[in-house]
C-alpha cells in the first residue's frame, strides 16, 4: 500500500512558536495530519565596539578616533569645567543572526583613570540619532589631534561644516535625552550598564535596520559638577575596550515534512531539516489534546537538507504525526 500526496495546505500561528500542521490527503481516503513543533535557542554573545571616539570641549576641534582611552564627564575648575562625552557603536547586524530576538543586554566599560579628588557620578547611555564616523586622530594626554575632514569633534559631527544641533551634541536632536541605561562611576575598574526594555528594543531595531545604528553617547548625568571626568578604555585597548553583551534567542528550528510512504508494513518519512538539530518523530490518535508517542529519535543531519527515517506501521488509528525539533 503506497500513500501519495494529492493535496496540501499549511496553517500556523506565527514565526516563533505555536503549532504548524500540514495536511496530506491519500488516494485511499485516509487523512494524515503532520505537525511540526518548534523550540527557540538561547545564545550569549559578546560584541566589541566597532567604533568609538570622544567629544572634548577643552579642544573643540580635535578628534580622538585612534586614542586608546577616551574622556567623559566634567573636568575641574582649572580646565574651566570643560565637558567630555564618548561615542560608541557596535556592529550588531554583523554579530547576530538575522532571526535573533534580543532578550537582554549590557554594555561593559573599563575606567582607566580617575582625577585627583575625583567625584563619583552617574553616567548614562543615550541612543544617537545621527550618523558619525570614528576618525583616526591620536595625541599625548589629554589626547586627540586636529580633526581631518568629516571627523567628529565637540563642535562638528562632521568636521568642519557638519555641525551638531549644539556643540557636543544636542539632547533630543542628536541623541535621545533619556538614557537607556545608567551606572554609577567612581574608581578605576570595570562597570556594566544593563539596558532595559527600551535599550533592548533599540538593539533589535539595529538588527532589523543596520542603517539606523548610530550607537550610543556616554555622558555624565551631572555635567555641572566638577571632577566627574573619567577616562574609559577605547576599542584600541583590545580586551579592555567597550563590549556589548547580548543574550538572545534564535528563531525556531522548523523541520519540513515532505512525504510519508507506507510500503510492506513500514512507514518511510522524508523530511527537511537543519544540521545539528535533533528531531523527534511522534504519533497520536488526535491532532490536539491527545497523547503523543515517540516513534523515533532521528539522528542529527550532518548538513542542512533532506533526511529519511523509517518506522513500523503498527496501528492505523494513529493517523496524526509530527516532528518535534530540539535545538542543536
């Protein structure tokens, strides 16, 4: 007895979960329902900064793109309470798979220098709304060098003519006024800015639209107070540089049932799947609410594509079958 497909239709509840069923009608009039259950895969990844630089009011036409550490905060009275801010950008689209769903994230930074008599301050990460490049200038402490064309400075987003909405960047115009994460900064060491739901949404948006990724601006939330300035390791400092740590889930590992053939009392299942995923072939007398019995644990495919499995045809009452995927 051979079962061949004469009709097929697919329905589903969504990309990331629920039940998907494919109905195949046999010549002999029996209806076999196939359902593909899915599971998400949790992942953790560290993404180093792809670009960073500083905006420094003390030297307003300097760029800091190649500096190994970057100033942020407010200097002391001897420097006229000059302010500094750091721009950070992480290439999320290059680091994450396209089907990633971001669950949580934090930004790790390292403070390399604290001024004598330094004052602790709360710093915030503000999403940047406009594009910028890193630049390539470096100099002796306090760092930086006169900007080349298109490089960002305190005065210009793109030196010399592309001005910020206001020097150093304008809140509500060049960057969001409300930070997505805050953290108290005091002594030297490593600090982690845990982004909330709004920050997660920002990262997810960068993944969906790479062109919208303009990174974050790191600034003290109290720029009127002297000696809150700190120096932060830049990406040029390698392991100490800024790091975006993301916990995400991948989309479902969805198997595809292509054909079921019954020959000489044996079922032959042809299916499509992803390499490394474990698929469980199950049967039930009812498509919903019934008890699913494991028929076969299918070995992982060495490469994504088509697979074949067999099992004895023991009970015609078991008219509903499914492949359940477990993450690799």
